C-alpha cells in the first residue's frame, strides 16, 4: 500500500514539474483556482490566509450514471472539517471541457 502511495506521489510530482516547465505561471494559476474554489465554497478571504494550507476534496457529481444520491448531504457533513482546513466541493465530471 505504501509503495503505491509513493509511486503515485512520484508520478504526481513528475507531472507537475513537466507542466511547470511548459507554463512558468502554473503554481500561481493553481493558487488562484484554489482561492476561487474556496470562495465559492463560502469561505471569506479572512478565513483563508494561505490557500496552500487547505485540502479541497472534490466529490464526483454525475447525472447520467452512478449518481451520488446524497452528495449535498455529504458536502454539508464535510463542513465539520473546516477547522482542520478541509473543504468539500462537487465536481460535475460530465460538464468538464478537459481533464484539467
């Protein structure tokens, strides 16, 4: 199990490095996207000092197959973890234009 996590982390870091070479502003774009996401989730700028401290959990929202029946209840339940700097959002994977 740990080997899988290490391998995933290595792959993730390699991909981020490759994208960063292509786009030097990538990290700032990611931070801005995280800032917007936290704002949409209802957090004020006073609550969010450093966006990198927050964990954003995306719950997959689908309408056509494998529908998550109580997804909004799950997002509300996640609100209990804001003290630990965790926020949950829904991500409609059927409406995304790209995997990014």
